C-alpha cells in the first residue's frame, strides 16, 4: 500500500470479502469466541473496504 502498488485496491477488496465471509460463518455460532471473531471480522472488512476505495 505504501509503495503505491497497482494491486493495492484489489487486494484490499479481496481482504474485505474474506473478512465478510469469516464474519458470516462465525456469526452463525452463539459461542462467545465465535461472536467476538465475527465482530472483529466485520471491523476488519470495514477497514479493508475503506482502503479499497
């Protein structure tokens, strides 16, 4: 990112999609650690989408 890679935005969008998939899967389970993981993945996805713009 800091070197201005031509793929930085694409990589960030891919990261966001992976984080969203993880959040969806973990969110299906009611155990505390799964819910914490889902929340962290949602937060990561938001940050990645910001970088993908």
